[in-house]
């Protein structure tokens, strides 16, 4: 079934650890995004990609990095996690509709990261 | 840069009643899209309704409708016959229709509670 998947759903780790949050979509979408969201707060775009080998930083400064080697895969990596990285991370993908140019955004279930 | 403002942090509605969530935005562009997203406690974002700026007719999806006032740059969401399952965080979002690489900009969100 075409969808967008994020793993893990929850992650609790210690300070200084390197972590990778996985995001995969089976819809063949070119555009993918990473949003960061603190509880009850707004969504902040931290990274986006328009296709393979294309990555850009978003509106919110982030110490994380991303890669886009394959269309379906857009992992986010923190080289050394800190308590300030504790947050919800949402991955999304989108594809323009041919006739209207409008695009629909599909979100994953999110990863809740807690850094102790 | 475009901005999206949701000034009400939370609202409450009685089950079966109607509630309106406010959203204003700022842009110098004439062609764009507006969205309302719902984020239930499961944290996965769901597209509720979308509006193309070039369309004067307000979008409607079952119990959800919008009041789009382009001149005033206002885009409110009306939920009729509120149900317990409508309780969630709601985000207003904007995306430019020009350029293939425009990003989705979200407001801060509003928490809606539904009283039984």
C-alpha cells in the first residue's frame, strides 16, 4: 500500500549518541520534508528535498543533516544528540498534481525523540 | 516571506455545535494555496480542506468549510455539527503556486477540544 513510513515511532537515547531517523515513502514522490514540532507548538521546517541528491535547509536552524540518495528514502541524522534535540519529528512527501499544479502533502506518523 | 498567523491558541466547542477557527496570512503573491491540517493525538497530520486562491468559491468538505477572504487575507475554518473525534490540533498552512519548489508554511496551530 502506498504510504509514508517513519521509524522508530519513539526513541529515548543518551546525550552524545549518533542517531538516524528513518523516513520512506512508496508513492514515488519527488519532494520530501522534515518538520520539527515541540508539544502543542507550531511546525518548523528543518530540511527539504526536491529529488535525488537535492537537499536544502529549512526555516529553522537545525544541527541535523539529511541525505537523499534514493527517491523513496530521506533519513535525518543527528551526529551527537543533546537534550535540546528532544522533540517530535515529522516527515512528509508531496507530488504536484498535473492539471492544477496543486500538491498534496502526506505526513508520516512522526518520531518522538527524547534525549536524556 | 510569507507568514501564517493563528492567534487563538485554543478553543472549545460543545458536541453538535459549530465552531470557527481563525487564520490570517501575509503574502505579496496573487496565486497560492491555503490548507487546514488536523493533527489528532496520534500526531499524524491529516489534510482537512484546501483552497485555491484563484477560486472565489469557498471550499467545502462534508462538515468542514472555509471562509476565504482574499482581500482581507483571511482563511477561517468552520466545523459544523462538531464531533468528539474532531478534537485535535488544527494548523493553517500556505503554499505559493508559483515555482515548482515552494514550501509549505504553517501557522502555530490551535488546539480544539470538544465537550460531550
